[in-house]
């Protein structure tokens, strides 16, 4: 895949992911900002929360550190997109980058006490697990699919190498004298 197309595809995916994340967060702030909740399923509700930590509300209180880590991660993913030639990997990197940027924007633009001090808007509440947002879903699903794709690809390569190392049974046996 040519560099221009790769970057264009990645940019489109990142913009769509960030837009979906920010639109859903804006909806949550407007609809749930008064403290109300929306029951979706018996263990799933929309409930507004703010998170200064990592995905799924872990590491609260470490917003600046998390923000710096996310900036580094975004740089690493952008580097990978720039150098990756396989379209599927580019798309998965872009989904992960879109999710990371969605939450980074919250840290920057919702900050009251320094540039990375803002809290991430979370609203998808799996009552027995965690509260998260669409950006978290992009990061997690992108990473899980990436791992699955890599495992399948690795297994295919190992099978191909094993087949190449196995002598061909259909070849004629040399005549014994």
C-alpha cells in the first residue's frame, strides 16, 4: 500500500473514531449531566462519570502521567502507521490511535489545573465491571483484534515453514541398485 493512501486511510479512520467518541461524550454530558441514568440492560446503564486515570477508570488521580504516556503511545502508533505496508494493520493502528486521541482531547480541553489535568468523560457503565466510553472501546477492540490477527498470521507462517521443510512425498524415490 502506497504511503499516501496509507496515510489518507488512517487519517479518515482516526477522524471518524474521534468524532464518534466526542459526539457520544457530548451527548452524555447533555443527557446525563443532571445526574440521571439510563438503564439499557439489566447490568448496563448510561451513567456519567469522570476519570483522571487509565481506561476503564483504573489509575485515577494520575492524569498528567497518563496524558504523557498517551502522547508517547500516539507518537509510536503514528510511526507504525507511517511504516506499515499491510492495510489491515494500518486500519487497526488507526482505530487504536483514534481512541487514544479521543481520550487525550478530554485531558487537554477539559483541563482546569494544567494542560493534561482534564478528566475523561465516561458513561457506559457495565455495573459489575467498569465505566468507560467509546474511545476506550476503540482502543481495546483494536488491540484485541490486532492480537488475534497477529496470532492467526503467525500460525499460518509456521504452517507454511513446516510444509516447506517437509520433503515432498509425491517426488519419485531414487532407484535402488
